[in-house]
C-alpha cells in the first residue's frame, strides 16, 4: 500500500475551515444540501455530490481548485478531485 499522497494534497500546509455551516451557493438559490466541503484554495464552503446542487465538485471543475476538506463535524479528511484521492488529517 502506498503512503504517498498526490501533489495537490501534499501542497496543503494549513487548512481552511468553514466560516458558517451552510452551502454558499444553495443559500443563493434556495437549495438544500446533505454534507459540506470547504475548498482549500479559496475557502468557499459548498455542498457535496450527494446534494442536489453538487456545488463543491462544480466549483472544483470550474475554478480549477482541486482539494476540499469535509466540513462535517467529526470528519477529518481531504479529497482531491483531480486525482480522486483522499487523505486523513
């Protein structure tokens, strides 16, 4: 089993956490979300792919921001959309 993580995950030195427990895009359009993810490039908090809006992955694709962390209480992991790779912290 490999212990190395992708270059995008390895580049994260400090974590950006959610300022509020809401999907910033769902709030704008009156949508709902399941789970939240916080972008590690710009700090925006958006909903996961289990949510109707899938705003976090859409943001990653459109903005080119590859890594998010889970903003769910008790969860301590990062996800790289580019490499489909997860790491715990």
